[in-house]
C-alpha cells in the first residue's frame, strides 16, 4: 500500500519497468521522455481507436491509492458477462514454441495492472485482460490469476525502490531491446558496452544530425513574434521569415533584436532554447526550459567533488586539446618543402607539454602545462596563414577582452558561438553547467561549458576560420569595425562568421573511437553524454577522440 506522500505510479511505467529498468528510471525518475517514430505511430493508432463508435468500447482513467497506481486503459469491453480491459499494440505478438500467440511480459504486466484497477473501481471480479496485436491481427488473453497479481505487486515494489535511488540501473543485458528503445540516444547502451568491451562493434543508435535548424537573427531592429505554432521574424526592410516551432533547434538573437513574450512562451513550451549575444559578439545569456533533474545533479556533484576523478578528467581533457592542436599544426604544414622554424619550435614545446601532462599529479600542474602548450600553438598560428593574406588579418598575439586586431575579433566571435553550442549540449544532457572540473568559477561563464569547449576549439573554429582566411574570404574593411582600442565584426562580417560556423557544425566526420559518422553538432552532445558516463555507467570513452 502506498503512503499519501508517495505519488501514484503510471501503469505505463510498469510496462517500461518490465521492458528495461533503466528505461523506467530515465522516464519516471529523471523524467526524460523522447517521442520517436514508433511512439507517434502508437499514438496515431490510439487516436483511430478513440474514434470507434462501438457501444461496448469505453476508455477510462483509473487510479487507486491502495495499489499506488494510475493509468488510462485503452478500452474496456463487456465480454462473456464481464468487463474486460483491452490494450492495443501496433507490433506482433510473442510466439511460443508451438507458434501459438502470447503476450509479451511487459504487455501482460500492463493489462494485468489495468485489470486490478478496474476490479477495484467497479467492485467486481475481473478474470482476465486482453492484448490486441494489430500487426498479427490477433488478440491474446492474459488470465488475471494470483501469479499475474503478484507480478504487478512485485513491479510496484521494485518501482518504489528505483524511485528512491539516485543511481541509474545498468543497461539491459539483452542488447536487442535497445535497438527499439526511444531513449537509446540518452542511455547510449552501445557506447557503454564498447567502454567495457573494446572488441564490441556498436550499432549506431545516436542520431547523426540535429532534428531541427538553428535560427540566427542578426538584423538590427528585427522582431521575433509568434503566429500559432510558428516563429515569425520581421525586419525593417519588410522581410519576413517563418519557422515552425517543431523545426527549430534553437533561437539565437544578436544585438538589437526584439523577442515578444508570446514567442518566448512558445519556445519555452517546446523546449527550444533562446540565446542572446551582444552587438559586439559577447554571449549574454539564455532561456532554456527543461534542464536536468535532481538525480543527475547529485551524481555530478558527487563525481566532480572527488579529487581523483577531477584529476583523471583534467588529464584527459588537456591531453586531447594539446594533441589536437599539435596534429593540426602538423597537418597544416604537411607537404611543405621546409617548415618554418617558429612552427618547429611550437611543435617541440607542445610535445614537451604533453609529456609533462601525462606525468602531472595535480590539476594545477596540468593547467600550467596546458597553458604553455596553448601559448606555443598560438605563436605558430600566424605562420600557417598564407603569404598573400593581408597583414591586417594576421594576429599580433592573442588578445581577448577586447580583441585588438581582426584575427582575434574573428577568433573571439567564433568562440562565443562555440560557447553557446556547448552550453546547449550541457543543458540537453541535463548537467549543471556551473559545476566543472577544469576551469575555476572565476567569471560569468559556466566552468563545465568552458571545460567541454576545450575539446572543440581547434576543430570547430580555428581550422575553418584559418581556411577561410587563406581563401581570402574576409574583407578587412567591409567585415570589421575598427577603433583605436577594439576591433569587432560588422553586420556583414558577423553573418559571414555565423554561416562559416553553422556549416562546420553540419559537417559529418567519423568518430575515431565510436566508429560511426555524425555531425559536429551531434558530436558535442555525444561527448557531453560520454562525460556523464564517467559517473553513471561505464567510464573511459570521454575525451578520447582526436583530430586525424
């Protein structure tokens, strides 16, 4: 019997529990729910059934404090002198050795729970439930005997135990269950098996590209409003752009752009984050609904307040960043008859720093060696720019706040875009962005976001930016606004940089560890989920990918 302080358990949750305990935990405890094609098809089936006009078809919402259950049964029909609960399933029935149709265990548990709820609500004995499998056009009877009743009570008790825990259950031992699970992109069962079994060949269950488009609004004076379920962007030049909210991945607002309250409500209700940048390209803040639950925050806090865990993650992160910078310098000078002495010197310094990082025994020591490697890397950057690049586009050291030359203005603007994308990945995974392991909380920027950015600075922005400069795609006059103390991008330059960055995010590459191809945008989310795996599953895959 449930206490008055305990919420009722959904019968559908018992179905998930019988299928996979981790699925139950993700959906019911952490409240992560993703609707895929199979879920939408199931909903469509139930909508069709709801339109049936048969006199003996009735749908009820049932609840019981004594059982601790609640749910909406698909149908109740009067059969053989008694009321019988029905469940409708799109798929096929289980087949026994004699080819006879039977209910799958999770379906049997679900319809039995509805039978017990119906029995209590009507005060009459319910002898059985029935499951209709539409792919086979067959109905299976499920006796509501003592064994079935005990199975329901055992499932309720197990659900209560899991609800009280902050630890995720392990992945299902049967990998075939994961193939059809809508939460596989969150659970990452194949990647977790790879972490514990290096010879495992993972099946890609993680989406290769984002589901929607990122909308940047850069025109000064533009307005983002709402029309029904659509975002409408209008500008001073009477241009109009409409984006259905279900096609939007994020809304990015740059500078003097107005967003109506109605548009903000629409974004919040549909889980579409809104990010604001200043006119100078600085990240201001975000509206992001549906961030992570308390269980995820507790696990993260426990992990990232452990000195040994932080040391290991810091070492891997710094090594990944330094090796990526080293490989890029080697790639950029490959095929050259002679390599400039300045680049050779930087390469040797980075290699020395990487060796020191591998032997370091404290996070502070690692930060020092990583900083030395970064300084050597930026010292080499001017020498991988083409000789015919105008001197005004070549950096004069690294300057940040504010950038003092055109190259640093581009670099900082791109890093601002990268910060936004990384923050969105952190929020999508449900982690606390303010609790990191590498960067100290010394500014308004979130430490965990700055941590994860280190993995992508070179590949997502340095490389495409330097390539674009070498192809002479930037106009030193038209694309920049220059003053004595600061340089920033003009409207034309900002649009050019956004296009370059978004194009890079959409590019696909083959992950060298996981073994499947996905876009850089999805790679950022994957890497964030692999970080969470360090304390919720099998560790070892985070920060292992490298530039080829």
